[in-house]
C-alpha cells in the first residue's frame, strides 16, 4: 500500500471509529428503560400533555407544531440582546416576555417544565448539535474547567465520577457518563419532572459544596459544555431516572 492509500485508509478508519459514549439510559435497570420507552407508561406524559396544551394556547400563534422539531438540539444558544447564551427554558421565558407579553415563569415551575418537556420531546431521536458559534467558546471553556475542578468538602470534581468512574456504583446507584440527553427528566426521588440545572444542583450538594442560584452563569456554562460533550448523542426527552 502506497503512502497516499495508507493515509486515506487511516482517515477512513478514524471517521468510522466506534463512539463508546453511552446515554444514561443504558446504565438504568431494564424496568426503568421500559418505562422511559413506553410513552403511555412514562410518568412525564402528564407534563408533556400539559406542555402541548400550553404550546397550543400561547406559542402556536407564531409557530406551528413541526417548527419545534430540532429546536432543542441547538441549546444553549447565544442571545444577541442579552450578550450571552440562553438555555431552552430561558428561551421559552424570553418568548413569553418579548412576544406573548406575559410574565416569565419561575425556574422549575410546572408550566415552564411542561413547555420545555414538550419542546424537547419534539426533537426526540435527533442528535445533539450545539451551534458552531465562537461566542459560545468562553462559556464552554468555563464549563469544562468547572467540570474538571475539585471542590467541596469531599474534594471531588464532576469528572471524578462521570469520566473516571462511569459504570461503577455509588451508594448502590450506577454512575452514568452525565450526558444531558433526557432532560427534562422525571426522577422517582423527586416525584416530579426536573431540569438539568436541578440535577446539577443536586450533584453539587452531594459534593458538599454550595449550589448556585438557578439560571446562574455557572449552571449556564456547565450546560454549554455538557451539550458540546454530548454532541451527536440522541435526545431522549423526557427521560426517567430513579
């Protein structure tokens, strides 16, 4: 094989290299997986239907149902007016205040989670595709640094669990790789649907460090990084976790 042919073969092999990343769903029990995959058994169906009605009441005046397909794959995205990225939940609230002329919903409130669940579900099965926007780079770098930085009384980082020990057990639960493919997610311990920021907050508390306020720059930076880290994995929302 000549040099050119060898090089082409090497490039082709790299292009088709196996992606070893795994969705958190793959670490769950068979029963949990079955619940998530059965739309009629998934307890997040209540939030999904609520979000569908809220979309019809407020959002359909500007958007049609198909226009939400693929939207969730691109968030967080940069908002020029705010000069920073916004999450999908923030975009929903910005649409309410800017276009519907209604008050923003509080973080983790039922209506906000319901509409976010509906919009995220519209992209189920599509690959996560963060925008190729250089304005996101500083936030992505900040989020990556936070993910790898040790902190709290336990002197742990996110990477210690989700990069170094994924697949092992912690307090009887299997540690996933922390790919945000299934949010908003229904967690049995919450008995409700919650956002990625709520899960990040729980992780920080588990590390024995102070959590940030919802919609803080820190959570935003982490979300920007985590979505880039999960690029190409498919959206599964709404997910189910123990």
